[in-house]
C-alpha cells in the first residue's frame, strides 16, 4: 500500500521518514523504525566521538533486519562545527547507511560524496528556494518542513500544507512533507496532495524505543498541541519546543535585552535538556524540541504500534477520498 517515488528510492515499506532527532535518534530507535517499515536517521552529533558513532551504526545495522536505515547530517551555521561532516558521511557509508538526511548548506560536493559511496540523499529545508538549490546541486529528494515542525524550523512562517502545495508546483524530485504531522489522515492528505512521503519527529517522542526518561514521555503524552511554543525568537533562529520553565526564563531574559544565543548561557544548549529532561525526567528544565503534533501522542508504546495505527488511519483516509470521488462521478448519486 502507498508505494511512492520515495519508498522506491529509499527501499522502505511505508512512506514515512523519522527525521533525525538530536540525542534521541540512536541505534535502537532508528532500527525500530526500520523494522516497522519506515526510515530513520542516526544523528552523529549525539555521540562523543567518531568511534562511538561507528559503534552505534553497527548496532543499528545488526538490529535493522536488513531494512534500510540512514544518517542525519545537520550542518551548523558555524563552519568550524562542520569539520566532522566528511568523516560522519564516510563512517555512515562504511557501516551500511544508504540514505542520508542533510540539513543546512547544500553544496554539490556534499551530495557528490554521498553518491560516490552508493547512497541517496534527501535534503531537508524550510524554504522553497533552498529546496530548488539543493535539487540543482544533486539532492535525490527534498524534505520540506513547515513552521509547525519541532526543533529548528528556521524563520519560515508558512505552514506545512501551504509550503507543500507551493513546492509541488516547482520541484522535480520526490518530496517528503513534515511539520505537525501526527495522524494517518494527515499522511493520506499529504499523499493525496502529491507528496511522496511524510517526515515526522514529535509524534515518535513518546515511543518505547526512545531512551528518554519515562516521566518525560508520560508528561509529553498528556500535552495538548498548544504546549508547543517558539523560544529564542529574538535571536532570529527560533526553536520550537515544549512550553516550560526554561522557556519562561529565556523570555524574561529577552525582555531585558538578550538576543544572541550566547546571551542565554547554558539555557540555550541542547545538553541541558538532555541531562535534565531526557536523562532524569525533569521536563521543566532545558529547551526541549517538540511541535504541536504532540497533541496526537497519548500513550507510550512501541514504534511498530504507532506506525500500524497511523497506516490503518491513512488507509481509512484514502478510502474516504475514493468513496467521495466515486460518489461524485456515480450516475446514481445525482438523480
Ligand atoms: C526532539 C527533536 C530533536 C530534533 N533534532 C533534530 C536534529 O538534530 N537535526 C535535524 O535535522 N532535525 C531535528 N529535528 C527535526 C526533525 O527531524 C523533524 O524535521 C521534525 O520533527 C518534523 O516536525 P514534527 O516534529 O512536527 O513532526 C528534531 C525534532 C525533535 C522533535
């Protein structure tokens, strides 16, 4: 069901990508996505050194039952933080990754290096001009994320479905749509519109295979969509997160003039959230990437169970559309 250009390109069973999630997209979670028929991306930045990343890739390959898995290459705005990118790509290729999710600049050399190793690349961005540039530079596919996306959606203010509809008029390569997607009916809608897959992050945060503390996941499972908010807007690089005490603290600092990431000290680092919320369940501490699709996550359960329900709902959405189309063309329905 739902075979698309992207399921063919990446060899996954379902038109669902689990976008890379800093600290959380480890071997266990990415392999669980792979076994369930989706495609996930290990985040090398989450590891202390290349050896630890390589070990995670090996573990992922062993646990993936021969299904495809990928690597997320998130490039920083600061060039000095991208020194490791070539090595991460090489390790990923050597350890069996055949799909890369790239974010940030999209020079031809980046895609050439991945292609030379026999892998494919989907470039993720939030603006159509960036998507077109990446397409021209050789990206095999594009993932576009709307302003609803958890994490760093950039300064784009267009919602996922507006962005997607506009992009589909201009892109040649397959498109995955992300941001705010957390139900099967949304998946059906994205495919009906012409997208080749969806890309999701937030909806999977409460999965059993996500290593974060159960207290944190239980808290997330109770949150409505409105619990997602934009932090650090004064910096020009907003961060879509869980509304909590740290967000309120950064807003108080902004009211007093803070406007650059360093102005917020440790509060603006991902490590604070990792050590407090993920490791200890203290959901009030740290800026914790999360979008409004958290409103669709109501229990902790395995990745496989979430995906099965999503795809059943997507099938129901597709059947609904078929029935509507049939009804409107049936000669008996309009006497
Ligand atoms: C906890 C979390 C961490 C994330 N970390 C990264 C990251 O390191 N690199 C990246 O490219 N995207 C990251 N993202 C964005 C996701 O890959 C994906 O684009 C986004 O979650 C899709 O929108 P959704 O959250 O509304 O499903 C993160 C998202 C979340 C929720």
